[in-house]
C-alpha cells in the first residue's frame, strides 16, 4: 500500500502481541517492558564503551545515556520500543564483531555468524539497526587494526602487511570479516527491498515540507536538519513530540543565518575525524561512527523520510554523543578534576530533572500535544492533535477552537478543514460543517494528464468525500448528490472500499438494491477479507427477499470476524425467521454471544424473547421481554409483544400498564390501542377509556375496520343499539367479507326487534344468546417482525 511507511518490524510487533496476550491494552505492562529494555541497552552500551574508555569514563557515558532527556519519546512512548529492541541487537552485533576480531591471526567465525544474525534481527526490529555493519567496518579499520599495529613495532598496518611479518594473514582475515558482514548486509537489504515491493514510502509535503521544496531550499534545509538534531542532543530543552509541517521554517536562501549552524556542524565533524585519524583515538573514532552512521537513514541523504525531526531516531546516535562527551570529560578530568566533577554532576542533575518533567508531558494525549505547542506554535498538526484529544473527551467547542487555529496556521491543510467540518457536525451546526468540507474538497490537487490521483492524494484526505456525503445524505432529497460524491471518490481511488460501502448504503435508500449489490461485489475485488462488505451484501439480499443467500453472506462475515455484532444479530434474527427448529438453537447461541459482549443491548434481549416464543416457552419469553423494556422503556416492539404475551396468558391487567407505556411513547401505535381497548372492555369494564382508544385509531386510520367494529361494541355495551346498528352497517360496508361483522349486525337488529316486541314475546334464552355473542372481539396477532423505530 502506498500509504504504508514500509516499516517492516515483525519482531517489534511480536513483542506487542506478547504484551497484549498477557494483559490486553493495559498500558503499564507495555511501559514496563520499555523501561527494562532501556536498562538492558544501557548495560550493553556500558560494555561497548568499556572497549574504548577506562571503566569510570565508560560508566559516565552509560549513565548519561540512561538519563538523557532525548530518550523520553522512545522509552515512554510505547511505539518507541522499536528503537530499544533494535539497539539491543545493534550493540550485540558490535560486541560479537569485536570478539570475532579479537585474535591476531584468525577470526572466531562463531562470533562473526552471531554478529550477522544480530544485524538481521536488529533490522527486523527497526530498519536503522542495519547501520551497525558500517560501525563494525569502522571498528575493524580504526580499532582492531590499531591494536595489531601496536604489536608491529609502531609500523602502520599497511607497511606491516607489505613487508610480511605475518601481517598479511591478519589483513586477509580482516578483509574476510568485512566482506562477510557486508555481503550478509547486502542480502538483508535485498530481502528488505523485496518486502517493500521495491518501492519507497510515499509522504505528503506536510510530513516533510523540504522534500517538496525546490532547490536550494530543499538542500539547505536538509543540510541544516542534522545541526538541529545535534543541538537537541547537546541541549535537550525544547523537546517536541511532532516536528512536521511548519515547525522548522525552510531555509530558502544562502543568507539565512541558520546556515552557520550547518557549517559549524560540518566543520566540527570533519575536524573530529581528522583528529581521530591523527591521534588514532578509538574513543573518538567510534564516538563519531556511532553518532553519524545510525543517523544516516533519517538524514534525507539517500531518500526523503516522513518527518522533519524525530527525537526517537536519536536513540542510537546519542550513543556516539555520550561516548564523545565521556571521552572529553576524561581528558578534562586529567587537567581540571574539580571542574570535571562539577560539570558532570550538573549535567546529570539537569538531564535527570528534564527527563522527569518530560515524562509527565507524556501522561495523556492532551498533555503531550499541549506541551508541543509550548515549543512550537507554527505546527498545525499539533493544534489538530490537541483538538482530537479534546474531541475524544466530548469537548467539541474547545476542540473547534484548536481546529480553527490549525486552519489559520496552515490554510492549505486539508485535514484541518475536515476536522473543523466534523466538529461542526458534532455541534449540530450542519451548514457550517458542509462549508468546511467543501473548502477541504477544493484544496485537493486537481487531476493531471497521465498522473493518477492515487499517488497524489493522501488516502485520509479522501475522507472529505465520505464526510461531506454522509452529511448531505441526512437530507433525503439530496441522496443523489451524496451518491455523486461517492462516485467521485471511487474515480480518484479505485480501491477505496469505504466509499463503496457507503455508496451501497445510499443506493439501498434509493431503492436501487441491484446497483447496491453490484457496488458491494466490486468492493470485494479489492478487499475480499472485509467482513463489512459481506454483511452489507447480506442486507441487500434481505431487501430483495433472498433470505437463504443473505444468510450465506452473513455467515461469511462471521467467518472472517466472529465478533461482528451486526452480523451476529441480523443472522440470528434471520435464522429465527426461517422457522426451522434446528436453526433456532444456532440463533440462540449467537444472541447469547452478543449478550456476553454487551449485556445492555436491548435488542438482543428482545430477540432472545422471540426465540423463546417460537419454542413455546412463555415464561422465558416474558423474562427477556421485561429485560428489554427495563433497558429501553420506549422499546415499542418489546412493550407490545410483552403486553400481548401477558394478555394471551389471561393476565390482561398486567398487560395494561405496558400498553399505556407504549402508547405514551408512541401515540400512533394502532395495534397497542386495539389491544388496550379490548382490555378496557373485557377486563377493566372502562367503556370511556376503550372508546377513547378506538376513536384515536380512527383519527389515524379512518377506515380501520377493527377499531370501528369495537367502537360499535362499546355502543352496544352502553345500550345504544341504534348507534351500534348504524356503526356496524358502516363497518359492514367497509368490509363486506368479514362474516363476524355481519353476524353482529344481525344480533343487534334482532335485539332491537326483540326490544320493540311486547315483553311477553321475549325469552330469557334469547337475551343470553345476545350477551354471549358480544363477548367475541377479534384479538391482535403477535408481530415478530415489528421493529423499533428508533
């Protein structure tokens, strides 16, 4: 993927997996491992320094390394583990090489093999680790050969080799060692390039502005950045978690005074290298090697990197800095012991205090980005990140201020405009949200002939199309406009699966389910392992009435992601609706799995109740329905089905409160009004309440035959037979095929005729028959397909 940083670090990821397996996402364990790794690196570093410095000076270098504030990002920030893991094997490789080269006339190949293995492992922890090969070459030339030179009567190793004395054999061994590690490194580099797909990562100009700048600004800025890094190592006061975007202004001219820092660093390094060659100082040679060589991959010298400055990448170069400082301190201590001791104490105290304070900056997401703003107020990314932290806490108004500031600092930052729009959306200010999204969209680069959008637009910037379309689609009259935006996003990036998914949803709303199906199927071409696409295909097929095919796609979504909540719920409902007894057991299993994940999901409780209803277990169903109503008091499906269940179990007085609750939240629920009216007539004997229910139904549906019929029953119960006869006649006209209405109309007419007849002509049996017939009022059927409107 072009948005990947090509950071293939499987061993680092493996340690994170171990952490996760033990304690999940609890941060303490991750931090503990980082601290232990830093302690291990400090101990190994002491062993390395001891090869070039006396014991106490090595201890000074190691303790400076241990407390250096520049390491806070690598040690305290969890992702910095890559630096420390790689450093463990970086130092291990150097120690192994030193052991392999420790003999005069031959190589200990066991240690050389171990060295090459450590190089490979260091690279698999972080790419920077491979630079240890160059450090080993420097060690061979300026340390191992120097030691042999000291045993050849002061002659240089070149002179000794040319005159024999067994030195040619030693030089041959050195060449073989260097050739072995270099060839192994080249093989590792080739494997690494293969993993990267022989492509460099793609970064935007916001990640590293100098990489997109024209000469001479590009070259002057790249040349200045090492000087800035050296300054941070020497005086780590103004530390910042993010140095991208406008943090470091471009050096656009040779007249920029910062070029003096570039010149000073270059002069210092060259002078140090010359002095190391003249004095044959192992400490100075290796200090410079450890300072410069591990920094090269981040220097922009070979390829542009995705940052301006990153404090974590100074973890390895700081080894060289600490070695050089310890070496200089040792020289000072020989002449001015008191001054050297005072300087060391001051430096250690200052570094320790800064490290302690800096660790508090890393306590929360908000605190680390806010601390960055104290150092740099020209980085829009910092404002955005502070806004994100506030947004995560629901503090949208405060977040909006930071997002707007980010727009002011970097007006062409597409992401900042997207953040503004999203926050306006959270605040319900939809018009302003749409305007912000439109501004973000206008900043996207325009198409050029022969150049693909895919390589020119950051993938996260394409989210503007999704956000704008999602906002527009809230208005049902603008669905076509939203669809056009999704199509535009897909045209810019053919494998933009989220756009396919969202477009399919719009097409379903437009009742274009066949097109939606085609869109989802096309998305599978690019992302066949995406469970959401299979789930949406299942939904589309459900809309088309293809239940069996829909279930197959829902099951595929669950195969890919067994915890997919929507697929679990909808497949369980579908299994239940298919009606087979053996499928109900699977439906129950999936619902109970959902319940384990979230016991507060009222829909799960409701559907478990429906499964119990299908199995004829009324008590079980009642229990689940009550739980659903307890979790969501206005859950219309659960309220109605619970009331219906209680009524069917001859507990109408218990059903009535749930029906009242349902009607209170959903006054237009006709089935509930019918059932409540029935209970008022037959159980409560409250004719006024029953009549109110039926009249409300007729307001909603003037031709509702059932409500009209039952209103007629109320008239009969009140003894208003003339009104009842007229009412039933109207009902019969509306539903001429309903035989019970015709039967009841005949009863009313017979009763009126009987009342009109002389008293002696009426029989008690006839009166009883009329009364008995009025006990029948059509009941409501259960409606398992009724859904919660909310």
